[in-house]
């Protein structure tokens, strides 16, 4: 089955700086890659997703890039703010509606 | 803004008792998922349904867990008998396809 790994496990950034989280996946058939943000005690919330026919997608301060050849995709957060502090999960899926989730990255934005 | 709902939000029970968790998926979504989240294991897929038919429940301990969708507006996850190792947050998610939207979760504590 699909195996998704996230690095680094914890990331601390100064407010205003950029944060980048990288995920790797194992199944070359995967074609859907969402990112979820989970604040403490809350539900995972979909923040952005990308499909394999697109290399990059942007939504205000967040963007996702996909490298199908290397089988990795990254979440970019620019101009980080304290409210960006959360755990971020990446996932990969390939058409059967199932998603394989990574273990999550803790992002801490230092004011 | 339609959302997945789950009840109860918190449940404390004693070992050996039956626990039933309920989920109302977003109207029109044809896939429903049950996940368990713990610090050690992250997000684990327990079972999922498409058009109310169970597709995969290989993530569940079969002897004590059961998942059903009596109708399109209700999914249930039962644990009987419950054990302390079942303590976790249980999330339901629904989606129209690949994309999944999570409910607020049920925090289960088995004493």
C-alpha cells in the first residue's frame, strides 16, 4: 500500500518567515495530494490540495508544489502568523477515495 | 457551510461497556470514513463506505468493532466490549470523491 512520510517532524519559525514541509510518497499511481491543518483539540481541516496534472497551486499565503518524478510534494506557508501554529498532515490518494496520511508536522510560529 | 457532525463529543466509560459513536455526513457525500487518532499511531483508517456499502474494514479489530450505515444520513461505529486501549479520538469524514471533510471527533476514554 501507499506509504507517506513527512519531514521535519517539528518546525519552529519566526513570525513573518516562511515555513516549508515536505512529504514523500511511495505509490507512483497516487494522483491526489491534500494538506490538512489540525489545531489542538480540533478536527483536521483541509487547507489546500493538488492533483497530479498540476505542478503548483497557490491560495493566498499557502502553496503546494508537486514533483511526480521524485514522488514528493511540499506545503509552503509565507509570512507566517501565530495562528499558523498547528499540526499539518499530508496525504496521498489514487482514485479509490482512500487517503494514506503522514504522521504530521508540528509547526510552531514564534511571535 | 455544511459540516460533518458527530455525537457524542466526549465519552467516558468503563472497560467492558458498549460504546456507540454516530456520524452525520455532509448531505450528498457518497463516501464515509472512520478514523482513530492517537499520539502514537497518528490517523488510522478503521473502515469506509461508498454509497452506504462497506468497502474496507480491515483496520478494525473485528472481534469488538463494527461499523454500519443504516441510511445515507447516519454512520455508526460500535465497540463492544470496550477496552482501555481503545481510548482515542475517533473521527468521521465524508466526501464526494477523493476529498475528505472531517467531523469534530468523539474523544473516548475507557477506564
